[in-house]
């Protein structure tokens, strides 16, 4: 049976309240009594429970992860399950618990966060995605608790840091790869632009076409929603156009998957009938045939870096830069057919 503070008090020949003051690092304890208690703790190999530490100390050893999106927009998206695994692993290494939070509305999300902060249930927050509306960030920043966002943060805050990739430049580079292979008619299948990542990737696509003096045709820029079935429906609409692009740029892994599935269902061959370049993740990329010309999002590294950064902040170690950008690289494959220049 695990030793208790009663056992420590008996072995150290002090009162239970003295043991409690030592455990909570409180003043008004003689050096002799403190030394006796610490020696008893060592000999008995005593470890206070997390609940006891939470109730008596600075709060529970736990961090909060929230998606900042409704569940129907994250369902089936491999990014969220993969990044949670990375966050959980780093939390475990630091002997912290991980709490996952969902909410139906932004108001409910803020209310739940505020309650956990006020009750000292958490010591930091990781937000798994960033929306263009930063109302939640502004409100949470007032609570003076460390927060790390996986994604872009548009404004400056006191307690909020971010870890991301350069979505604008990555998109620009992928579209330019299509252009360098002779493509002049390039469509885009994207996610809703209410989130920064989708907005930046779409802007990178537009800017690249503009810089190369190519037409930006609105009928070729299709919002595929957040779910696979919505993305496939959007891709089907694009394929029904009388005049279709020769190449498609996809802004995330689900969009890439939907293009492959719709191409197969409609009897189109990649890259003979349609070239494609876009974003993906390592697991899905292994399933594509032919392999996708892509940038694999470093989901694992995003989760690890964000969590390590949060623990730095919890321990009052503050980096100079509040925005950390992870590097990426393009994997060139046979999903692009060379067009005559």
C-alpha cells in the first residue's frame, strides 16, 4: 500500500499539518522539522497524488487541447487525430494529463475554458487550429495563462504563441511547380476560408497565377467544405464544366483524396487526363497511385513543437519569437504530366 502523509508524520515524529506545510512549501517551519519530513518522504518513497497537488498547490498538472472548430468540420480529418497523439506523448513525458474539449458554439467554448482556468484544472492551452475570427484568443489572453496555437495568429497577444508552416509560400511553390511543367489552366479545390490555413493557401495559389500572368478563373476555384463527401461533390461539379483545367491544386489531404477518388469514379487517369499537386499527410500519401506531387504537412512535428513550447511557457521560459515556422519540402512525383510550353 502506498504511504500517506500520516505515515510520513509518524516516521518524522511531527504533526500531519507540518507534513502538509512542507509538501506545499509553506513558511513557518523549522529547518529541523523540514529536514525530518524530507528524509521520511525519501525513505518511504512518497509521491503526492495529482488530485492532492491540484487542490493544495498551483493547480492540476494538466493541459487543455481544443480544436476551435465544431466536430462536424473535423470528422474524418487525419490532422486532428494525429496531432492529438503527438500532444499526448509530450504531455505524458512531462507527467501532465491532457484534457480534450469540444463545444457547440464559440460562446460555450469560452465558458468552458474560463471555468477550467478559474478552477485551476489546467495550466496551459493548445488550440489545434486558427480561425480568422480571433475573438476567442482575445478573451483567453486576459486570463494570463500560456497558450500555443497550431496555426497562424494574426494579432499580437501577451500570452499567446503559435507554431505553423508557411502556408502561403508552400502553396505558391506547389502551383509554380505545375506552371513549370507547362500548365496554364490550373484549378483549385480548397477548404472554407474562415480558417487561416485555407485562406493563406488560396491566396498563395492566386498570387502565383497573377505573378505568372495567368487567368484566375472563379469557376475553377471551388470550395470543397471540410468533409470528404462535400469535397467529392465539389470536385464532381468541377469535372462537369465544359471547359476544365488541365491541373488541380488541392489545399489539404482530404481535397487531394477527393480528387483521386472522383478521377477514378469518372474514368479519368492521373496524370494523363488530369494533373494534380497539393497538400497531404504521410499516411494518405502512401495510398495514392500514382504518388501525389505534394507537401506533406509535418503534423507530428507541429504537435511536438507546440507542446514543448507550452511546457516552456508553463515553466516561465519565454522565447524571443512568438511565432515559430516549421520548414517543409516538395515531393516531386508522376502526378503531373508535362505540357507543351
